[in-house]
């Protein structure tokens, strides 16, 4: 406590300098955490599909099949009565020697809980997006409560689901449905993303110049600003299907329209082109866009966050370090006579260093409180959704590293000044 009282007394004598350092350090922490949180939100969308996107292939939007529109004569028989997408997928996989990866849409014939509480679809059933086990186990967006669902039935034989905000579901609620008992294992935060399903958006794309990234297929949703669209996520393998592959009694399962089509690893360039040309008669494939270009654009958009913000971060680090180092050095020089008096009263040079270190710790502590306050205000004002931020342990590691760097470097000059100074001579010079 004595170090704190002495350090506070020294800070009061140069309060303006201290306030400037606190504001600069807080600004540095806020900028750093925004950069890392923005990159986190992008990388967490990329990670579930990373292995899939590393393969050869294309993204096919087969949404036109749902409205029975297709010019391919091989596929037309499957669309005569209703869009038999499962038969289309099986046909294409056999004919072209490809694998089509897609999520499924589950709908119940009769109304089942939970329900939406959002304005546009209040009281209606929520949508269910069924993911492959490999995708679900890597889907790690932030949770408001609970945990991520199992890709197998739990010990009670229940199917576990992950629910977005905007529903009347509560953690661990259990619902009796035609598919069996369903338990809410976790609830996503109100600001989140839907996995790849039916929708796409062209945010940030200049056609003919940029390629689509995975972020154009993961649709953002914000319960606070959107009017509807809550959803649940579960493992595709946990829902049994009938003989036609479309689900059992009481519920239907339909393939979503965004298909990741992967080709054999040893496919030739000629076969790649011919297969892609054939698939383009089934649905829409962006010109010159493949899974490779999708991966490239995804990585570029993640790196762009660092390229865009890193100069500001580096400039802020330099300014804060120069300010804190200079402030500590000036404080040590101006307080040499005070330290000399402390020395004559039994204080050691080590104690003088502790006083200077305590002063810097108090400054950094106040900076942390100020930066946390700023981040909370940004969250309240919904900047978390607007900017697209997801916080993780990396934010804590980076902030801790910056604070340790500032603290250690700020004590280098004061350490040298106090260690080489003579308290007795300093007092004689000031007399």
C-alpha cells in the first residue's frame, strides 16, 4: 500500500502527462482488440469449410431447381412433379464422379416448438439447418449460454441442437418432435452468422474484379436489427430419412441450394473444364471461380484486416512506448531528490524502482478499465455487429503482451537512472 500512496502522489504532480499516456494506451488496446476480433469473426467462418475448400472443385448455386427451372435434359425428368434434388445429386455424383457437399433444411409437417419471437415471423416455427458432422464439429461461433451440440445422440437418446437468438427456447429445453426428443444444448449470441445453406450475398464484391469468399455464403443475422430468421443447427446424420431420402413421417428434409462440388484429386485440366461446363447447365457457377479462388479470396479478406489496421496499430504502439518511456524517465529524473530523501530514511534503490513500477502499473490499470469501458459501449451501440467482431482468447493474449511490453520498456530508463545515481550527491547538488 505504501508504494501505491507514493506512486499516486507522484502522478498528481504531472497529472496531464499521465492522462495523455492513459488515453493513448487505452486507444491502442481498443484498436488492437478490434483488429483481432474482426479477424476472429472471419476465421471462425472459414475454419469449418477450410478442409473442403482445399479440394478441387466449384461452388454451384442450384436455387433454380427449386422453381423447376433447368435447361439440362438429363435433369428435367427429376423436376416434372417436384424438385427431386436428392435424385439430381445422386445422378450428378455418379455421372461426373464428383462429390456434392450441402447442408439440409428440416421442416416439420405440424407446428413444433421452439418458435420465433422476432417481428416478421413471431410465433412461427424456426428453420433447421442440418450440417455434416465434420462441419458441425468445427462450427465454433460465440455462445450466449450452454455448449456446442454433439454430433451424436446424447446419453438420453436426444438430438442436441444449437439455437440462434430470437426464439422462445431456453437452455436445456427438451421438445418432443416427430424426429424424436430434441434438447437445446447451446444458444448463440444475438449477433451471429448462418452456416452455408440457401442464401448468398454480394457484399464487397466487384464483379469481374473480385472473387467470392466463404463470407458471401455465411449470412449475418442480428436479433436486434433483423425482423426475422431465427434458426437451429444440428447434425445431419441424426435425422433418419424415408425410402425416398426426404425424411420420415412428420418431417421433411430438403437439400439446400448452395452445393460445394469436389472433383477427384487427379482430375485433368480438360476434365475439370468439361465437368464445370456441364454443372453450369444445372445451376449457376460464377465465371472463372473455383474452390481455389474461393479459398484465395477468403484468405485475402482475412489478411486485409491486418494490412488495413496494422499501420495504425504500429503507429499507436510507437507513440505509446515513446510517451510511457519518456514519462517514466522524466519522472525518475525529477524525483531523484525525492528518492535521495527516501534513501536517507532507509529506502533502498530497489524500493525506488518499485515506486516507479507501481506508478506505471496504476497507469496501465486505468488504461485497461478505460478500454474495457469503450468496448462495452461499442457493444451496447451494436458496433460489434456492424464491424463484425468476435472476441477470443487471442484478444487476451495480445492485450497482455502489449501491456507487458509497455511496462517492461517503460522501466528500462528509470532503472538505469536510479541505479547509477547517488542519493547523497544528488541531495548535495540540490542544497
